[in-house]
DNA sequence: GCAATGTCGTGAAATTTTCCCGGTGCTCGC
DNA sequence: GCGAGCACCGGGAAAATTTCACGACATTGC
């Protein structure tokens, strides 16, 4: 490996998965993995100290998640090249990641070649999206499913968040310093705007759009 | 590698992850990965043709999931040794996996040594549960959280399934050939038995207990 | 037999959801 | 400045739902 190798920081909370990245990427000449992180905070710290050419980052991680880590790193270095590599084959997550500043989004179901190709593309300054996500994005556009984050006002979004966080209407009213009646009205309005008929559908929509991850659901 | 090596079948829908397994396991003398599968169906087929000493299996996969794959393999070979290796740090999944016939349950957050250790233990005929899951199981016992599958009658469970499947009360009444009123009653009774106050909590409980996986929630 | 339990349904009360309304305050364009 | 539009707050009343109490029936186990 020459001094001109591109340096990479791997971020994933599963050590065995990092091992897989490393194995795939290091077979590729010109790439060198110089550090690994197991969560968002560590990733941010290592990015600052190691200044890698590229970050390959998972999304679902304990503590601050991948999206937030992307945001922080980009805030620190506007030019940071971050490739999100995740299991979520889901347009919602991809949109969030790209908006947060990621330069690529590849799903873990993709063959190794796709990952390598995406790494090269991002290093070359291009945006890399894996074909399955391209398709998901196209579909979600066609289906015209309203994105909760877009159609909802900040207040509505906040109420939805609390609703999904398993709070009762009264608790939410309390924390927001408004009457329970207002919360109930908002609740109803949210479902209307999102086009869902029940709370169950609401949760599922939130899950689909990546507003809620399975791990948020309180493990024990 | 001698002819006496233990043979292993890897099952995971993420190729990069399989690469990681392989890298970790093959560093260990006495182990040999002889096949890989990307979904449950393929796993079953390869188990029959390759007859590996051990299967290392992920749970969340397209098509028939890991739990069902475990069940089928064990049905075909009562002595099959299957180690579940998954991201779900969740007592509910572990209980399901073990009941389906898995001989071990290790989370992907575990360090590589834990995986290797578990592989050895299962090969030696022991049951291997990673420490974090041990703890989860203990906690869920202590919390006395009612397991939906246990406290609900078959009928109630069925209604819950349909409820979570995004069906309206009326649709469910239709498919079950009972009055909508009965479904509403059951719905109420289910929430009562499970000790949840809202549908949102119900969905979250189901998610926690692995009755519903994120992928069930309809990607796009 | 008979007690226990699951299943299905009714009816009526209690609660919640929904819809419509008015009022405030803000920003934007003219 | 000034109206238009929108986010935001909440009241009132109708509509829908949830909940609770109750009865009936079949099945199971002792």
C-alpha cells in the first residue's frame, strides 16, 4: 500500500460486520482502512483525529445514530465524504441520510462489488446510490406517499414524535403546556394529513419513513 | 485444514456480513465454512445437500425468515445444530428462536470471541446464549411482561395479528366471519390482557416481542 | 355432571375522535 | 400599512369508538 492510498474510517456497531467491510475493501488496491468506530460519538471523534478520506457508516447504532453522526461530521468538515451502508432498504432513510450530508447510500444486501464501486465513486466526488434504493425512491415518488417530515408543521411533527414515544395525550399536553384538547385535535389532524386511518397505520408509516427505528422501541 | 474440521453453513442476506463471519471463523483452526446462503429457502436446500455440522443463521431475511428456516431444518434433521446470530438484542426473538430449535443465540454486537466461543459450545453440544441476551431474558422475567403469545387465546392472537396487519375492524370482522362488534370487543380485551393503553403501545409491544418485524411493515 | 374457559354477541354508558368554529400572532407580497 | 395565508390554541357538539356488564353456547378436564 502506497502513501497515496485513500484512507477509510469504518463505522458499524457490529464487530463482525466491520470485519466484513475490512475484508472486502482491503482486497481493493488503493484503499486502506485506518480506523473503526462502533457508534456515532466515536465516529465523530475518530474523524476529527484521523481525517480519513472517506467514512463508511452504518445507520442503526446505539447512542447517537448514523444520521446524526453524518450531520455532525459534515458540520465539522463541509467536504467530508460519507457513504452510508445500511440494511435499511427504505427510501425514507436514504432521503434523511442524503439531506444530512451523506454522499452515498448503499444497502447491505448489495453485492460486494456494488459497495466497492460506491466507495470509488464517492472518493471521486460522485454521489452513489445503490440500484435498489434508486428504485425505492422512484416508487415512493410515484406512490406520492406524503413524507411526514414535509407535510407536517413543526408543532404537529413534535406531537407525532411524542405520540410515537408512547406518551398519553395528557402527558403530551403537560410537556407542551397546552390543553389536552389541543393535543387531541393535533393528533386527529396529523392522521388526516398523513392519510392514515388509525394509530397502528401511523406507527407503521413512521417506521417506513425511518422516523422511528426498531431500536427506539425500547428494548426491555 | 484437516478432514476432521467442523463444517459450517453461513446464512445471512448481507454478503458483506457473510464475508465478516467467514473471516472471523476461518481464523479459528478446526472450523471450515463450506457454504453460504442468502435466505431461508436456500439455507434449507444447502443444509440438505451439504449436511454441515453447524449452521450460523441470521434472523431477518427476505422470504421465509430465520425462525422458519430453523424450524424446517430441525424438522428435517432433529439433531441439526443451529446457532442464531442476529442484530436483535431482544428476549422475544431469542425465545422464539430457541423454541424453534436453535441451539444458541448470539447478538451481532458481541465481540468476535463471543461468536467463536458460541460456535465451539454449540458444536460441543451445549446451548450458547450471549451475555446480553441472558440479561434481557432475566429482565423480561423480572418485569413479568406478559408474552402476547402466551396470555392470548388463539382467537385473540389472530385478531391481534390482523390488527397489526393494518386492517380495519370491519375488514377483520369480514375475514373472520364475526360481527365488527366482536372484533372491537376482542381488540379491547387484547389491550387489557397485554396491559397496554393504546394501539401505539400495542404495536411497540408486538415489535419488542418479535411478533412483527420491521420488514413486515411493508417497504414501499 | 359440572366447573372452567374460550368464543360470540348485545346494549348502554363513558370516552374519544372528529369536525367546525373563532381567535391570536406571524410572515409575505403588494 | 394591510390583507391573505398559515401555524397555533382551544371550545362545543355530533359522531364514532371503547369499555363494561351481561347472557348464551360449545369444549375441555376433573
